[in-house]
C-alpha cells in the first residue's frame, strides 16, 4: 500500500506532465471542471481543477461537489499515473471508478 505522500507526489507529477503538454492536452479535451481523487484504502482524498489542459489548484481533501470524481486504491493510483495500469481495463475490472456526466467522460476518454 502506497502512502498519502506518495499519492500526493504522483498527482503532482501528473499535474507537471499535463502542464508541460498543456497545448496538446487542450487540443484533445476542452474542459473546465472540478476534480476529486479519492484514495479508498487510505481514506484520503485530493481535489483540484482540470482547466486549459492543466491540473490546477491541487490540494489535500475531498470536494464532494466535484464534477469529476475518481476513486481507486493507492497502489492503483500510482500505477495509473506511471502508465503501468490501463485506465479502461481498470474501470472495467472495478479497480477504478470515475463519476462524471457522460459528455465529460467522452472528452476524458480522448485524454486517457
């Protein structure tokens, strides 16, 4: 089981990668949505905002009103961020849950 600090660092690494590739990401998806990432086995959560191809304002804590919510275990979160776990397969096998409106899911699919 990964630690809260490792999960936080993984999300910060993801934010840095998105920032570095913001133009490409923005071309694929044009979203401005709040985002929550819930780490089920640690009882921890993080939230931020996906906008302009970037993951912004990433901080600790849940956002129950987030428009996009991802729930997974700490190890699966790290594997997802590292590219070791395919998100489509993870969702199909219930290792990852993504709650969002159908139109946002279609847009996110282009990113994943």
